[in-house]
């Protein structure tokens, strides 16, 4: 097997590697995320790549996005400032050698809002630019893209450039509140399912979040609600609060992420009368990494 190359998305909790040939995935490997490594990142990556090197050449090298470029990770790739197009983003990549192979690590993006508050992303930009490659209509005009996850990103596009974004640490807050607070409570019976709680949480999206959150506990005490209901309620309140990222003209929102979480955002957006376009997260990151590979080979990327 020769002429292959490797694409990779190295996040905080998981590493996904794709062996590619002719634009198609021929094999996949998973490894630990940057946040849970027992060995140096280069050693972890070498161990995984050697499994494929034993099968043949990887002469096309390796392209990585995500936390591989964070400070103290594989190499510090920095952040390209917004507004950022495909070309300016890809020019900021960092290079190193791992397992005898050239490895390109893509930068994240940085943004300052009108009030000067800084924001950063690392990995999501690859999915966004990949989505514009998969759906060329996203590279024309203005669009709003949401990427649900631990830190949800709401990204604004204009003619294919990322002009700005905002981060909502909704997934992280949900994990903390549902697992380490008294709000969801123990599993001890009660009535109501996750979906019912979610709908109730969405209904309170206009209320101040700190005050709205306590209903998750009070409903268990007074109305006999279950832990599942309370967890759904917390999710609905937190995701509903993100809807303030919308503007009146945002009639269609493009969602990129894991199917189960995207479905919750789809429900929240539908409750506000907004239409949704889904883009598969894996397809988007592969398409974005392929753009980087083509740029590294000298192709002109608009």
C-alpha cells in the first residue's frame, strides 16, 4: 500500500485518525485525547502511525487539527485572527516530523467581539471550512453555523470567511450541574422523562439562567420529578439560553456535530421557528483537513 496520507482530529478527550487514499477513508484509528495522555504526544502519535507504517507507505504525510496545536501539546500552532478565510487560515499551519513523517498542525482561530472580549476555537474552524467545501452555497452570502459540544461555537460566515464567533460552554456546564451539583439529584424514582424536562427547560429560555436552573431541584422536591426529567430540564435551560446568539435574520442555522446533541439543538431552534441544515461532523472535518493537504501540496485554495 503506497501513496496514502493521514488526517487527524486530536481533541481534548479523543484522537481520531483517518488513513486516506484518493479522497476516500481506507482505515480508522482512535487514541487518547490531549487531556488524558500518559506519554508525550509525539510518542502516542508515533505508536499509532507505526501500525499503518507496517502495512505500507504514508508518503503523503499527516495533517492534524484540534488540540494537537495547543500550548504544551504536539506543537504550539497558535491562532489565526478573524476575519479568516481558507487561505489565511491554512498559511498559519505549523510543521514538524513524527515517526519520520512530515506532520502539519493547523492553527485555531481567535476573535475579539465589539466589546474587546477575546474568544478562541481550535478544531471547529476545520469543520466549518470543510462544510463550505461540502456545501459550496455556504461560501456565498452570510450564514450562521452552530457546532454543539462541550464548548458550543456559533460561527458567522460571510462569503466563505469566518468573520467572528462566540463560545457557549454549555456542554461543560451541563456536565458539572447534572453530575456534581444538587440540582439533578440521585436516581430514586420520580416521574417524567428527559424529553419532557427538556421541553420545560426550553420554555424558560427567556428567564435569567441562574434563577431558572433551580427548578430542576424544586420540581423533584415538590412535583416528584425524576432525575431524568431534571437532567433534561437543565439541558433545555442551557441550550435555550444559547438562542440569544440568534439575530432576526437567522432563519436557517447550519448544525455540525454528533447526531444526538444536534437533535436537541434542532428541537430548540424549531421551537423558535428556525430552519436547520445538518452537516455530518466527521465528513466536515475530513473535508477541512483535505483542504489543508491540498494547500500543503501547493494547490491554490480560495
